[in-house]
């Protein structure tokens, strides 16, 4: 059973074992390889989540994100040139008000994503909420604070990390992460709601066919769905 989010003040110091430091290094080396492949095509990227914070486990995801609209042809060419396989391609739009994003799955638990629509600033801040680092910061060994899926604030320390609940501390978390309180409250609300009513489905999740580009998929979905069409033009 999944752990429920902690709704009371709790604080813990976690010391990493030699094995856990080695696991983090392996994850980060793989991440650098992907980000460098994209960087060669002048695609600026970040990695977010536990890879950025440092609190990885064997089941951690590698989520590389290009934080601006980009030609899918360039992204896929960059991966192909680096001999990074593409296992699956799909689009996701979490809700009618969120930007639709392209996802390229390169292996199990590893993906590259980018927005197909202009994002609202609060959407961009969601990545900083979980913690994000650039390629340079990754090479420099930097770990940053962020909030995990349990709604625990992870703050890196020399020996590992310390964690405390983000619930009820939204203003302090926003200040520490350099994002708006609105973004923190939005994520806290969404994750607590998932706790209460179970995992909720996304508005749209569609896998692309072999001969379909992300741009073609977006046009098809916009033609078929008025909500997608409205979101596509709302921030243009």
C-alpha cells in the first residue's frame, strides 16, 4: 500500500550509505548522457525530482525536461544521433487548463518531455517544486531542495538529506524553493486529493503511431476536442 502524505510536523535526518551514493552517481551519469545529447542540438534541459534532490531509490525515474516549445524532429534527431533508443512516444494533458506535453520514453522509468503549448508560469514552477537542476549543475554535483510525492520537503545535507512535511508550511516552502505560494498550494492540494480519492486519471493520454509526429497528434486532438483547442490558443 502506498504511504499516505504526512499531515503533521515531522522531521528526520537521513544518512546515505555508500551503496546509496553509488546509486545516485549511476542515475546521474545516465542523466548527463541524455542531457548532453540534447545540448549538442542547442536544447537546454533540466532534470527534476529525486535525481535533482539526490534522494534516489532503485525505482527512481529519470525525468529530463525541455522547458519550452520545441520541434519534435530536433529532439528525436538529437536522441537518434546519440544512439539513445525511443521505446514509446505519447502526449499527456493532465487537465484541460494545463499545457499538453510530449513524452519520449527512452527506457523503463526514463523519459524526455517538452511542452506542445505555452505553459503558464505556475506550471513551470511545478518542476521547481519537485527540485530541478541544469546540466552544468548536475556535472558540478549540485543537489537542490524540493518536495517529493509524499509531500515531504527534501533538503540535501553533506551526509544525505533532512526531510520535513510541506503541509501547513506552504509559505516557507515557496520561499525556500523560489516559487509562488500558488504553485505550492496547487501541488499540495492535488497530491492530498489523490490521497483522499485515489489516483485520478489525466485529461488526455495518447500514444503516437509510428508515422505520427507530436505536432500531427496535437493538431488531430485540437480538431477533435474543443477543450484542447481552447487551451492551445488561450496563451498564444
